[in-house]
C-alpha cells in the first residue's frame, strides 16, 4: 500500500466524510473530525497548547487517523512539551484487511513524539488499552470520586445502577421511601472530616489572573509530574467567554490558596448519569495541604447550583484524601493514564512517584460528556 501518515488538510475533508460513512454503514459509532481545524485548542502562534490532526491515506482514500494534543509539563524542575495521543481510529474496526492500520498509526505517532501519554481509554478491556499494554506502556487507573447531594434523584434517575428491572425496582423503593437517601447521607456523613473553612472566601478568576500564576510558581515543585497550569493555559483551556465554566479562586484570610474550574450540567439520557444534574470538578490546583479546603469550596458552589451529584477524577493521593475528607466516595473508574516507555523512563522510580502525578479531566480530551 502506498498510504502514509500526513497532516490533515482541507483537501482531505471529502475523504474523511467517505471514511466516516463507511464506518457508519458497518455499525460503528466511531467517527473522525470532519474539519481539519480543531474546534477545541486549534493551533495558535502564542501557545504550545494545541491539537493537531493526522490521517493515514493518500489523495484518494483515508483508512485511519489520530489526534495529538501538545502541552507543556513540569517534570524534574524542567518544562517539557509532551504529546497526548487521542482518538486513534482505523478502518480495521470494520474491515479485517486494515487491521494493521491502527498499530501503524500509533507507532508512527510514537516515532515522531516518544514522550507521549494517553488518558481516558474507557477501561482495561478496550482494544486501545490492550494495545498500549502490548507496547509496554505503564498504565494506572485515575480514581473516580463522587458525592451524592440529592439522594432521591440519584437513586431514581441515574442510568449506571438502573440496569435491570430488579435494580430499578429496588432503587425506586429506596429513593421514594427515604431509606436509600438516609443510608447514602449517613455513609457520607461518617466519612466527612471537620475542616477550617470559616475564613474562606471566593472570587472569579480574571483573564491573565496574577493569582493563578503565583499559585503555579509556588506549588509546582510539590507534584512529581503535572501539566503547566499558569493563567495563560487556564484561559485557553477554559475561556472566560464560555460561561458554562465556573472559574473560581479561593482565599484564606485574604491570601489566594488555590483555584478550581467546575461545570454543572443537566443530563438527558446519559449512559451513566441518566437525567441527573451533574456537577463536575474538572480542574483545580493548590498546595497539597490546601486541597481539602479547595474541594470544600468547589463542592459548596456546585451544591448551590442544585447539582444532584458531584464528580471528579484525580490521580494524586493527597487530593484523593481531600475528596474523602469532604464526604466524597470512591467509585469504579474507567479513566486510565498510560505513559510511553520514554516518558516512564523520565520519571525516575516510577512506581514510587506514580501516586504523586497530577491528572484530571482537563488533562485529556477536556470536559467532554460533562
């Protein structure tokens, strides 16, 4: 085959549409972007934070593609540009003649950018996760935390637990009788710890906010591996013009100790959340010692927005404890962080520092589906 990997250009759009049509006709829900310009994080001259599209094909046909998100990370006192591999897709999922296209495009991406990671993946049973394991990538689960605010709605409207007639009946009884609600709130109550929150205040994050830059410079050394989270980056990831984001910084006795970005979304027929109103903590930062107070303010804000449930993914052990101190429970997670061999080798004694890396929803595809 004369096909090869190349940058996705405008001239390829008809080929991509034909590729997607073939996938749909064979029953696949996977689709590749039908514009060569990303609608989130398009390339810009003033920032390394960007997405790029690549396809496997020629001027006549496309058989696969992938997305790279480039971002600066802080590791061992240095700033490194690292690629996040997203959405690799090939025609091999519907036609066995192209089974090798997927491995080819991933290997091409790795050859070009050895320092690479992937985030999300949907669980260890997914083909992409198995492929990364075969490539000897390090894979760890990013924990999932949740706090039930409206227990009745949680029991009667979520889709994840209501997966059979028997479970739906049991949850309806628990929800409408009050027994289930009481049990959930008691479980969360016994886990909650008293926090010093009397002197905490909040304010909206401004554009180019100096407090965000000060927090970044102060705390970055306390994390083994973390994406750059300065004000410029936050403004690109979560633009102040997009009002769906709640961008909030937290003060203690007048001093800024951290910040958080949240979403509150009314779901409809969501495959996990059903028709719940979901509050999401999608990004945040502070010194690890202040994590509990930051989460406390984030949860209070989302409760004020009438969230039925508050959710978050976080890899760092201190932030995990912070969620638990704020009555969050830990649930099953299909959110996986995978690091290439070259990236893993740069993290000295990986097994001992793995719990100190810092990853959230904002470090991958962004707050999609939330």
